[in-house]
C-alpha cells in the first residue's frame, strides 16, 4: 500500500470471498486495506483511514467498548464513515444490532446481494465525505494558527504599549505642549476632511442646480428673441436677471467646492459685495445685521473674485461665531492714504512697514467678544483657532492672509476683549472700466449653418441646447452619452461637436480624446459648470469652454468662434 494511511479504505469482511471482492471494488477508488478482526480494524483506525467497509455479522459495537470509546473521542471535524453490508432481513433487526449501527453514527447500509456498482458508489460517497472532513480539519488548523498569531500580536502590542506608556510617563514636561499641538493638528485635519466631504456634496448640488438654471435661462433667452411685447418682455427680463443671480450663487458654491489657483482680474469690490449680500445674510443668520459702508471712489482691484468672496465669507462667519447673542457686522471700503496699512500682527519688528502705493482697504468689523492681546499675534498662523475643539480648523484666517499677500495686498487685525474685532484687507487699485451686464440683446453674429452634434446626458439641458442651436439656424443632432456620440460621428461626422463634461460611463474629456485621435480637425466646444477649469483647459484649450449656465448669445458666440 502506498500513500498516506488517511486515504485508504479499511475492509472487514472475513467470511468467504467477500474480502477479495470488496477489495477489488474498493481498489478502483482508493488503496484497500483488509483486516480480519475488529481489533485490527480499531488499530488501523488509530493509524488513519478514509472509510471502512464491514459486514454486519463480523462487526459489532457495544456501549463502552474500545470501538465505542474511539467513536466518541473523534475530534469535532471528524465523523468517520462506515459502509455496512447486511444480509437480507424479513423482520426487525435485533436490539443489539440496531444499537451497534446507532453507535457507529455515519453509516451507509447496503443489503446483500448487491451489485459492484452499488458498492462502488457507496464507497465513493464515503471517501468524498471524509475528504471534506479533512478540508475542514485543515481550515480549523489554519484558524487555530491565525488565532495563535493574533494572540501573539496582541501580546506583543500590549507589551509595546506598556513600554511606550512607561516612556511617556518618564518624559519631560516640555513634551506635554507638543502632544497638545499634535492633537489640535489632528482635530484640524479631521475637520478639514469633513469640510472636503461637504465640498464634494456642495459641488454636486451646485452642478444639478446649474443644469436647472441653464434650462430656465435658455428658455428665457429664446422667449426674449421672440420680441415679446410689454409687459411680457419686462417679466422675461426680470426672470433673466434672477437666473443670473442664481448663476452667481452657484459659482460661489462651486468655488467653495473645489481648490483652484488664483485667476486675478479687475474686480469691482462694491459690485461683488452687493452681489453676495444675500449669501452673507443667509450665512450669518437673522440675529446679526450686516451694514455696508462702501466709500472708496474707484473700488477696482486686481484679484481672483471667487477667492475674495470666500475670504469675505470666512471673515463674516468668524464674526458671527464671536456674537453668540447677535450683533452687527460692518463691511467698509476706504481709500488708503498712498500706503498700505502694515503687515500682519506679530510679523517681526517691521509691523509698521509702509509701501507707497494707492490702495483700497476692505474692513470687516464685528461687535463680538474680541480677542485677548496674548493671542492676537497668532490668529493668522495655520491651525490656530480660538474656537472649541472640533468647531473650527484654524485655517480660515491663514487662508485670508495668504490670499491677500498672494494678490499683492496685505491683511491686518485689530481687537480688544469686549469691543469687537476688525480685519483689514488692503489691495492695490487698478484703473479699469468694467462693463456692466448687458440689459439688451447684443448684436447677433451671422454664422454659416453648421451640422452640430450635442452630447449631453441631462435630457432637459440637451433639449434646450438643441432648440437654441436650431433657432440660430443650425442643423442639430443629439446623443445622451459618449458611446452613442461616437457611433453618430462614425455614421456622419458633424462640422462641430458640443460636449458636456460630467457624463456617466465616458466623461467629456475622454470623449474628446477619442474624437481628436480619429478626427483631429473637428472643432469641439466643451459645455460645463462643474469641472476643474485647469484640467479641462489642458484637455482642449480654454477657448473651447462654455461655462454653464450660458445664454443663447454666449452659445452663438462660441459656435461662431469655432466655425471661423
């Protein structure tokens, strides 16, 4: 016999030619090991076996016998299988024989005479069942080993914790300040991660709101092109102004939701403050009054307007938190006297450094509790906050200061306990005449009719763009996703492609790459209100971007530019 004893089949059929016949059948499936007595069978079982074939007349298990003890002492994974060959009976089995079969447990009972196929099938089932038991044994052994490993790791970890605890208990008192700073930084990081998640949610909501504004605005533009008589024309124009206000609100939300590099441009600070007054009032609540004191005669500065809005909003929220019982926030602009107001609190010994240049000072003042002199020089430091743990990141003022300095300006703070706080932002003014929003429909360009394919997943937005292009005299086809668009282009390439950026499956940038590789000369316009402008611009160039919600006039301009 070769192989492991665990895979053999024991045969106890001592009478006549049963042993040889049974061994021949068993040998087709596994090594057969004949024995002549129950004692030899028990010895072989102790060495290992996959199954046993026994005749009922040669094998009997009595309660309390060695075989009974062996059966009861099997490990939890084991239920040894027996194939018992019994003679033909006409009546009930004697009680002792029934007890023996019961004690055996896992029994396949075959009545003779039987065919070799029947015996082979029974032995095969018993061996297969035993193989599964061996698999369970291996799994239990692995689990035991894993449990032992985990227990050892736990013991090692507990030992390391005890060792580290002893080291910390012996540390110098100077380490306590470092631990406190580290805990505050960790709390700030968690708060930052929470704000990032809020930003993602805000961006998604603003994106959907942008789509709704786009549909409404486009339909209003189409109505305006129908030369509606008064008072319908006035109603349409009022609604268009409201849509533009909503668009500015979504821009503020999207600016909060993404991190972007500064894009400085001439910005009318007074117009910006008037435009975000509703957002400010909503952010600070009804118990706080906002007073605008806008005195600068030419309030145009070269800054990123989105980041300036975020700086003002941060300062307003800080002021709100300092006035738990309500109060007033004053936002004031004034001309500086040919010099900046100095550097941030606590920045070296040149606190009063002067830089000769005309500027604008923007002051956000509150009537709150104020800041003690002992900490006022730290307020612009990253992660420093006077709010309770978990209620602030300590990044708001540092971001305001960094933005002001990056924009060529400065930030300064004044405060006294019980007398409120004033934050002064100063920026150099620029000479630029900013055009106001058009109150009438601009002169329309004449563009040759184009065959345009519009790819947009939102059905209402897609339909509004199609209607606008058809009104402009173009032939328009539409596709709801990138795959459909590629099939449409292969069937009949358009002269111009307009693509949404955020789409399921294949986004706009991926579709553009496919199109540019196969049709490199095809002009493309990307319509988006959600994507990172830097990434999108790197994909196809900033001139090919329409920012949602856009007007019919802006769409016509983009089509004209692409067709030239």
